[in-house]
């Protein structure tokens, strides 16, 4: 067998050759996918310094990875935040944001209009570790202030609530949080940084499920937390021990989606407004429509100050579970699936899907009517979606007849 002593045996040379990164004279126009678990250091001192943050760099992709870091930095810049960190899912980001600010004996005050899994996380997982919670109408600022106690460490709200489309007045809530030395954490998923940048209104940490509008194509899971350096240091420290970082290829896909966020959101919002106006005109079957771009929205003035457009999310009450189910089953274009923020329109019945964890009393307290339908408006042609809505509303009306 031939053997070159200067280079080593075949296996040695194959391993070294395959792991040798090319040195590029030109910078790539897309962020590369750094699909590697580890990064080699020049010596043991460099490795120790990188692992202990004494110098910049990468050692192990569970701690940080260049593709993930590029995504986090890009979203942080768009949010107007000092730093960001990218997680494998939106719920991973929500957990990190909350857990990094809380300890046993602390309390969370949260909006009573929240994503079902977020409420379940607070009610069950955080409670097991000694964190208590109370819920309040985030639009009742006197009630919010009254709910805060010396044990409160976090005020948690959503920019646009899931699924009832309540728009929180972030500037007012931030002022209340500051008076009580409480961290304001805002889930901005329904808005995206294109519609709203909660940091500019005083939020301390912002969470995005990048699975949704930011990535935009229903083909990847990711989450982002952004904030100031001190709070993000706590988020990073928790992530090192829990290992929630986004995968490099997922980060690459979200970065690709981020480049078209603005043009997509403009189209989503324009179509959503047209659908909301049509739904509001269908008094024969629709009880109420919730969309921030409508003059009838309860927080329309807040929405005008705080949001660039009405966004791509709307909800409407068809009066009964039967009507809601009949509507969903009659859709031909709208997808009956979980999630939101995609190129295709998605409709769900929150009481039986996104908020299935809540009993009837909790649903009522959260303002979720039995016939509520939540719709994420896609990029299909508006006329086609209007025709689909018309057919489905006729089916809902027929189902509601005695």
C-alpha cells in the first residue's frame, strides 16, 4: 500500500482535506451555512478564551454558530435592539426570555389574551419551578398597574394578541413597568419588526417566532429574542445550558425570508384589509371582525400610532362552534393547518387548536368566543380569496340555521 509519510495515511489526509475551509478573496452575497458542530482553535489558550467570552469567535455550535449569529444580528438591527439570539423555535425563544428573568418566588403578570402554549408554559412549567402568575386585561392600564406587586419581575404581553387581535399600547405599558422596576417582555410575532419595533416603545426584551412572518414560507422553525446587552447576557447564559440554538440551515432559510419581509407584509396587509372589509359587510353571518386596520377596531388609535399597517392577521366571530367548523371545512384555498405567517392563507378555530389547553371559563376570560376563526392572510390573489370566503361564509350561515 502506498503511503506518503509527509502527509499521513489516506484516512488522515481525507479527514484533513474534507475539513479544510477555502480562503475566499471575495465575500459571498448570501450568508454561508456553517454546518459544523465545532471550530478549531489555533491553540488551547484561544479555545479557552473563546469559550469564556474573553475573545470573540466560535468553538461549539451549541453555544453559537456564525449563521445563527448572522440571523440574530440581522433581526436585532431591524428591531432596534443592541443584541439578539436565535433559537430553534418560537416557544424556545419565549421560554428563554421568561426563564432568564425569573427565579423561584417571582411573579409574572401577563395579558389574559395570549397564545395558548405561552399560557401553558407559564401555568405549568414555570409554576413547577416556583414562579406564580396572574392575568389582566392589558388594555386596562389601571388594572395592569394594580396587578403588579413587589414580587412581580415580568410584565408579558403580545403586540397583537393571539387570537383576538387586541393591540397593546406598548408605550403606556412600558411606562408602568418602569415605575415598578419590572421587565416588559413583548411577543411581536403577529406584527413582525416591519409593522412594529417594541424596543422603540420601551420594551426590555422582544420575542419573535421567526417561523412565521420573518421566514414566511412554512418551511422552517426558529425564534429570536432581542434586547439590551445586560438582559441578553442572561438569555445567552441560559441558552448555553439548555441548548436551544437554531440549526445553521434553519438560520439560513430565515435569513432568506427576512430579505423579502417588507414586500410580503405590504401584500399581506393590503389583502387582509380587503378581506376584513368584506367580512364586516357580511352581517348575515359574521358577528364581529377584529382587524387593526378597521375603524371599528377597539384599539384603532393605538394601532395607528404603533403599527405601520394593519398586518396580515385577522379574526372574526361566526357565532357558534358549528358555524366556525362549517366555515373551515368549506374553504378551498385557505389551509386548515397550524401556524401562521405564510405565503398561503391559513385559517384555524382557536378554541379547538391554538388554545385547546384552555377550558370554557379560561376561553371566556381571554375573550375567545366559541365561533372565533383566526385567519393568517397569504399572498394569493385577493379576488380568489374573497370568492373562497364568500363560499365558506354561506356554508357557515347554512350550518347556523335551526
